C-alpha cells in the first residue's frame, strides 16, 4: 500500500488492531518447575487487578520438560501490554513469551 505525497506516512507503532479494553491471551513458556504458574499469575495480577486465575490454560511439552501457560488479561492499553510482556520476559523462569 502506498501513500500519496499529501498523506502522512502511517506509523505502525501507533496503529493498533486491538480495541481496548479487550480480553487478550498471552502464551508463556518455561521449564516445568514448582512455582512457575504461580510466578506467571503474580505478574498477571500486577497489571490486571481483575485477572481470573481460573482461566489459565496449561500445556506440557511432548517430553514433559517444559510447560506452556496461557493467561488471558484484560488489556487496557498498548503500554500495559508492553509492560506485561517486559515483566514476563524478564522473569528468570520464563523462556518465551508470545
């Protein structure tokens, strides 16, 4: 898609396909270890005071060494989502955040 000379360029960082507030799933993967799900839950609760831990979905890896955790947060802004991703990614038990 091209823009005409009279049209300012679109800044993709400001454009969002997400309408706020909305339910937003985040997948977190890490080693299957005691405390992993609890740590993810605490981070989710930091950024979403109404986070419902009963909605957490768990999936073991084929070999059973890793655990995929899907949390669904109420997204209120791009800044909030960025902060959640940064906090999750910085946690030592977390390998990947999608």
